[in-house]
């Protein structure tokens, strides 16, 4: 397989430089001694170089004065793929693969030398062309074009997918230009051009040099290319250079979304100026419609997130030492780009921690995408994460973007990572190592900029031992590990959380209890909370709905009679009953005083350790504090 670098504009369009994998790096610059000299005053004497690293071709800027751009992005070093456009100063080059059939428009880089640029309309003049078409005055062509544009505006407004929008655009352009072929190129998240629609089997897709030129220069092009007329040409692919072509960029408010090529093989009736103006107007409508659709999708996603935040708190509540340490770690981890593994029992708030990391990171303005790996089987999870092409499997009626693409420049949260299949684990590992991925049934290599945060309630080393989880993936994910403590180890945070949930549900319903009774607080502190914070929230919601008094009563909570594991075991253990300190038998003491003296004795036996005393007594810390206050007041 051989590659070449082809110049698209300047004094020598179509000039080609073959690239040899065994040769030294190829240098480009203003110095005539370079492998590819560039006659541009904005180009440095040594501007950039291309070399083969044993696996792929790379381009690297050589500390140039004005920078090197790949697909309109300024780069230091980047991997090259066929069709990539490299801009140096005002000169544009395309990296192509030689020796393969190329799908696309038929306008090959080598043909540019004989191409006639009939019209070049810069971006500043394209609005005037649109206004002229919409007025519909003058020639019958202008009147027909105005009708097409008005109809197109209404149809695009009704579309809810990129595929349906572009199909409508192609239909409008065919009606207005009588073209033999129409090709639409869209930029992916990596800035590379990809053709809309299917391509012939066995072909290698390389973006048209006209598309790269039109996008980079922000010009609408009307060109003619001498060639043999062939009216039998297929409507989807042009197998040879057409007689005439139009290529217009698809503008958006702050960027260029892609380009549209309109091709006609006839030499007798070439494309003309009125066709160019129609294409400009259609492209501007398409760019606006695509931008609005993408904006609507982002708003819908943000709305879902806001609803989640409103329905519950989106922050960790607690003052226990364990939570304080966790929040400190979150504040240190969030501003970094490190991969994070969050572990903890179900219901402890792993997604809340993940969301806090995202909201406090440099990616906070980007998307936040959460995927529950346990909710999909292997095939569906792979499609959900990496996407699929139309026809990739039964039921794949259209192209589906994976969550990694949707999370570009944001954060993806992979919940229950321990349930992921080994096959998906292998693909995830490649992404963590910086490699691109492909959609199911696709050949396009997709590169995303995503921060990965994973979570699990399982013990991953045990899964590794059982052969159900890759050890190399585990070490990649576990750059930073955050352990979320279970609710039973958070002490008075239980009451703090309960009070917060109670306020939330009272505001939401406008009725029900507003505070906890002492008995309810004791019940909460004695419960083992196997479902952790999620179980506590559900218990408080139940109390808020069913409670009649101003205070929550124990029966309102619907808790089982289980207490903490330690308290339960001690209550059932004869030894513990024998060793527990006995209340002093003093004459004339009532039962209340005996209870208080017993609590005081247990606390003394524990050396003042209130947590240990609560466990021995089988009571909550809130109850203990209340009893200690009574002891002080009575002078016992």
C-alpha cells in the first residue's frame, strides 16, 4: 500500500509527492531544498514533516511560525488517514492512498491542473446569493429555485434526524439542478470528512479535493473538467471526472459542518451560475437545520440531567470523617484528566460522586453520559457504547451514534463495569490506550476525546481471578480509586440525610411530616441499611407520603426490625449478655435512674468511646446523646 501528498491550490495544483515507508522523513517548507518546497511567505523554511512510524503515517509541526493545520485544527503531531487535509499558510494538501479504487465524486487531486474554476464565491458574498434566490425575481430558474427553497425550509423543520435531513437536501438539489450525482460530506468529531450515505463495496473512501478546498477556503466553487461524456453514469457514484461540478461548504454559526458536491457529466449542458446560487442557499439552510437539531439534542440531554437534579440532590451530604475524606479526594481528582474507578456497595451514591467529578472538572461544559453496563447484553452494549451502521444487524434500520461519540469532549460514566463482557472490555482497553474505534458494521475509524469514570459494586480482583475481568483493563481503570463508605459506617450522617430527604419531599408534596420523632431517629440509627442511601431515601419518601403527624414515627418508615449486624449478634450472644456490665442495684432507685447508670457504666467500660458504647447498648448515637444529657441534668 502506497501513499502520496497532493497539493490542491496555489501555483501547482495537482502536484504530487509519493511517500515511501522506507525513506527518511519527508520535509515541507519554504526552503527550496525541502522534499516538498512551498511557495508561500506564511510558510517557514522548515515547516513540518511526515514520516512512517512502522504502523501509520504521522505529520508533525516543526516549530513553524504560523502553525500546521490538519482538517482545520492546529496540531503538534497527529496520525494521518486517507483524505486528511493539511494546510500550511494558504496552501492546502491532501493525504491520499494510491492504488485503490476511490469512492466519491470522481474529482481526483491529479486532475486539478486541468480544472477550470468558472466561479469562486467567497463567504462574504454568499448571503447576497441567497437573498437573490429567495426574492425569486428575474429568470424562470430563479423563480423555480425560490419555490424549492421555501418548500425545503418547511420540510427540514419537520425532520428529527440527520439522515432524514440530508435525504431531503439531496432531493431538493436534484430537483433544482438535474444533477447526475450529489455527494454530501460531513465532518466527524475528529474533524475528518466522511461521506453521507452508502459507498460501493470494495472502495476506499477519500474525501474529494474540491470538498477540502471549499471548506478550507470557505468558498463556493463552480468548476469544469474536460472529459468524455457518459450519460450512463450511475446516480450515486461518478466513476470518472464529470464535465462540471459545484462544491459549496455547509456553514454554521461558528464553524463549517461539511460540503456538498453537485455533479453533472454532460458537456453539452454544464452546471451554471444559477445552479451555484441554489446550492449555496440550500447548503446554508442545511447547515442551520443541522445545527438546530444538534442544539435541540443537547438541550434534551441537559433537560434530563436537570430533572434528575431536581428530583433528588446532586451532591454528597455528610459530615462523617469517611465522607469528609471522600469529598477531599474528589476535589483533588476532579480538575485532572485521570481515569477514576469508583467502588462501593449498591445505593451508596457512586453516580453522585461521578457527577461531582464531572461538574468540578475542566469538562463541565461538555456532555455527561451515563451507561449502565448491566442493563444490556453483550451485543446491545457494544452497539450502545460504540454505535452501529445501518444494516449492521437485524433491526438496525439507521445509523446509531454510540455513547462514546456522544460524550466527545466530556465524561462517560460506565456503571457496573464488572458486568461488561470480555469482548467489550478489549475494545474499551484500546480506547483507554488512545486508539480509535469503529461502529458495528462500519469501517470508519473514530477518535474521541473522553474522560472515563467507571464504577462497580463488585470486587474486581475476584472477577480477575475467575477469568471474568481483564487485569490490564483493571489497572488502566484504577489510576485513581475512590471507595464510598456504606451508610452504616457514616454515623450521624444517617440523620442528616434523613432530614434533607424529608425537607425535599415535604416541598415536593406540600404535605406530610416535617421532622423526625426521637423514636424514628432511634429506628434509623439502629437499622443496618443494606440498601444504603437509596434505601434511606425510599424509607423517608414512604414516611412523607403515609405520615399524618408533624413528626415521622417509626411505623411510617416501614423498616424491618433488623438492627446493625454487630448489635444483632451481641443481642443473640450469651457471652455478650454475660460480659455486659450490669446495672447497679441500689436501693430506692427507679427504673429510669437504673437505665441511666447502666449507660454511664457501659460508656466508662468503653473508655468514653461513644460508637462502641452504642454498639454494646444497641442504641443510636442520637439516643445516647439524649441519655447523656439526662445523666448530666440529674447529676448521676
